[in-house]
C-alpha cells in the first residue's frame, strides 16, 4: 500500500519528524480551540473561556515540545503536518464550526484530545526503538493531561447553573432555526397537498398521473415554502438564526411531507396505492403532533386533534372534489 500514497507512513518518520509533527499538531489544535472560543463568545461566554484555557494549555505543551526539539535536534524544525502522514487522525475543518451545536463542539473537543492520546499510544506499541517509544509515551501522557486540564477548566468556568442556561439557550436556538421552520414545512407539505393528490386520484384513478401531480405539488410547495421562509426574516432581530438554514429546513420538510403520500402511487394498483397513501397520511399527522408536543410543548391531545382534524377536512375536500 505504500506505493499508492504520496504521504509518509508514521513508521518511516524519524524521532525528529515525530517531534515536529507533535509541535505542528499542538499549533493546529490551539487554533481550533481559539476558533471555537471566538464562535461561542457572544452567546456562550463561559464555554468560550473554557476553550481559551484549552488553547493556552496547547500553547504551553507546544513550547515544551519546541524546547525539547531545540535541545535534541537544534533550532530548525522540519515542516511536517498531520495531512502529510498516512493514517494520522484528521481534524474537522474549522469553518464547519458554524454548523455545529454547542454540545457537538464540546464533544468534538473531547474527541480531539482522545484521538491524539490513542494515536500516540498505538504508535508507541509499534516501535521497537526505546527512545522513540519513550517519546511517544510522553506525548500520549501529555494528551491525557490535556483531557484532565479541559475537565478542570470546565469545572472552573461552567457550573451546573451556567451549563444549564447555555444548554437551554442552544436548545432554543435549535428549535427556532431548524424545528419551527421544518415543522411548518412538514405541516404544509403533508396537509396542503392532500387535496390535489387525492382529488386527482379519485378523479382519474390513474396511479401514474396521481404520482406526477403529487411530485409536482410537493416539489413546488417545497421551493415556495423554502424561499418564503428565507425571505420573511433575516433572523437578526428575531434571533431565529440563519435564513438559509431556515429556508432549507422548511423547503426540505415541505417536500418530504408531500412526497410521503405521493410515492405510494408508484404502485400500479389504484386501491392498494390509495390505502397505503392513507396510512402514510395518518403516520405523518401523528408525527407532526409528536413534534409539536416534543419541541413546541403543545399538549399532545390538543396537537393531535388540531392536526388530525385539519388533515381529515383537507382529505375529505380532495376526495369529494375528485369523486364529483
């Protein structure tokens, strides 16, 4: 397999290159933690302090590693980074932090330290050189120390009350940005397309025609709902978050809501397709009621009554119009 990659293999690195790799990794991780801190500072200042402290810890270890390199190998540090080494653990691109939740960012940071420790421990097992084994073992111990330091910093800056407030705020933002628009889209797609789909179904009793109408209605409604949601509010004053994210959520869920009872009409037998479509509608409506109860804190029976009653009326209208 060595002939199929231009990257170096860890077992081929010299002790100096291993140390240089550790130094560059510490530099990268410090930058990532500072990016996390900057991203969270406005909304979650206490968690930002945790990442500031973790970045400072990485800087301390980097300085220690540079001192060790200077002592053993001199001033010139070879340029070698994790992407130059085959099989070395990767880091998520920093720009993706914009799309990560608070808890996901915390778990990413924990995984970063755990991955580094595991890598160094496994690498130490594969070498027979005593000095290299000691070096790798020291690096593994340093990464384990990072995890302990992170936990200590988190206890210092994040009490139970602070963590609960930040988690509640993150949950509220998730609901406003993703759940609310998605729920509105699912309701619109599931309910508003009932009438045209079942009207065509009962009027023509042609499953392929019904499917095409359902597909067109679902996709059209999804595009319309997505653009409407994105254009209705830029999120700056309302705090509802990115209009692009809200538009995607509303558009995709609207399309899914309509396609749910359009896809059964790919079945060529009319009554089989219609019965399956009715079952799908029933499941969709109860799913909407569950989401309202789970995320919007609407009493389940009230949510179910509203959604099922509305869906039943629209379905009846479509069936009556189609049968007439």
